């Protein structure tokens, strides 16, 4: 067998492999001899089928299997011998000429193919103690805890039917159907829905238009979905809701005491406050983690500058671009509506793609060096969380992940990344800084 490097330019590599026809025939015959003792053919006793007859029946199919095996094994061998890591799955090219392919399968012509790939570039990992992280923290005040407890009490208030008009803090029980351009949209309808006026749980402007209504009233509520609304196909759109009011309820006074805490399954009001404090701290902790991680990744990005595999950058950009353009299309918007141009957007998202590829390679190298592993228990827990998002389809979703390595990889990747970040933070210089709730909750301008 002959292996020759044909391209070595930057990160690009190409290797030409030639397997002599006689070697392919020898390997084919080994497989046929084994097959001869196992195959069942009418007219022959087991193990007594002539090799020539087995070759006639199965020679080409066995040679086809051998071609695939040779491509797989020689690709792995070539990378191992060269001590290179392919950035992506190598591209294999071989003859497309049918006559030539037949000759290879008949063992009359050498099997030739080429392996093209980009290598992961070598780079040095910067010392972790050079990382300076400022961890923003917020002190949870007694006033904030009390406000949340009172909000819980309001949400758990009992309501008595009210004959008069709905006022703020009253509860309206209603049917509604939302329409855009006269057509109902998915998720925009409900029956006997309860809405506490002033809770700000519906689209801005919706609740205010219910004030003054009474049982039996029917009204059109006109609102505009916010530009940053979660569903891209509704963001920025004007909608009209046909509302029928069934009942108006007046909230009763809820005393915040031990008895109220017990209705929530807690021992007393102090335990309720303890639980609320933990929930607030958890919310702030998640935001703190995001800020810390962003700082860490920003610094890693600055410290590690090296040539990136073009194929990885292109693939990452395409993934980002598809998501962006899909969101714009669903929202009925253009780049101009977002105060940019397609050219500028491509430039910005190319930079983002390069950042993600660079950081992905850096974190992978750190994780490998530190022997960071994702345990089976961690994978199962994450998988269960995914499955629980699809009630009634648990079996199908589980089977999908089990039969789809890429999907499982998508579950593993964020777990691995978080564990690598934890590993780095153990050696980085991290200093706590008390900030306001508003500063902590500000969104970063760019995604991590």
C-alpha cells in the first residue's frame, strides 16, 4: 500500500492512498473463506460450498464492504501515524467512473482514494492564574424577601364573585381568541382563563383594557407584541383578541402567617421566607454565573489567537446565519429593521463564529489535559430533563437520542463546557463585587 501526502498548506491536508489490486484480492479471499464455512446455499452441504462458487455469488459485495473498511481504517491509521487531529470528518474522494469502479470490485485495478481534511492547530494554553474575574453578587434584603412573600400571597388569594366592574387586582375569568390580520394564531386562544389584573403576566396593554368590564361583556383587545417577544413569528406584530368575560372576582385578604405557610406545604412563615430567600439567591446565582463565564471566555478569547480551521468556522457561521435569517423571516423583518445591513450582519456573525470555534478548541484542549469527563449519571439526568419537555412522547424522544450520536453529543457538550469552566475558575483570580440587582440582571450585548 502506498500513502502519499499531496497537500500540506496551512491547516489543509490531503493524502492519496493506493491499495494494490492483489492486496485487495487477498483480503477479499480471506473474508470469502470465512464466509464459505457459514453460508447456506441450496444444493450444497454446510461448509462444502466451493470457494469459486462463493466468489461468484458474493465476491463483489464482499469487495464493496472491504472498500468501506479500508477507507475507514486507513483514514484512522494515517491520522494516528501523522499524530494529527482532524478538525472535522475527513472528506473521502474516489473514482466516480462506473467502469473503473467495476474493475476495482473485480480486483483488476488498484483501489485509489484521497483523504482531505483540516488539522486542529497546535497552540499553548495560557496560565489560568492570569485570568482576573470580577464576580458580581447581590445581597438579598429582607424587604425583597417580604415583597416576594406578599406576591406569593396575592397569587394564592381566594376570590369572591363580584357583580360590579373589574378593577386592578381583581381576577377576570374569560375566553379569548387572538388574531393577526384576522387569522387566529397558534397558542393565542384559551377558555376559562384566569387573569389577575395588574399581574403583568399577559402582553403589555392587555390587562389595562379589561379594567371596567363586567361578567357577560365581550370586547376586542388590541395589543402589539413586543419586538423582543419570545416567539419570533409574533414579535412586533399587532394582534386583536376577542374576549368574553365569564366572571369578575374580588381578592380576599390573605394573612401571611403560619397557617398560610402550611397551605403551601411548609412548617411556618419563617420557613416560607427561608425558601423564598433561597429561590432569589438561586436566580441571582444563575445570573452571576453567566457574568463570570462571560468574563472568563472573553479573556480566553483574547489570550488565544491562532489560525482556525476554515471548515469549522464556515459550519458554525452557517448554523448561526440559518437561525438569524429564520427568526427574521418568522418575524417578517429585515436587517434594516434591526438597524443593520446584511453585509454588516455577516461580518458580525463571522466574528462570532470564529470566537465560538476558537473557544471550543481551547476548552476542549483544557478539558482533555485536565481529564474532565461527563459521567453516565450526568448524561442520564440531562437526558431525562430533555425528555420531560415532551410529555406523552417520552419513549420516542428517548429512542431518538439513543439512536442519534450527534443529538447525544449536543447534550454532553454543555455539561462538559461547564465542568471545564469550573476547573479553570479553581485557579483563576476571582474577586467578589457587590452590585445592584439592576446591574446584575442587565443582559450582555452578545451571546456567549
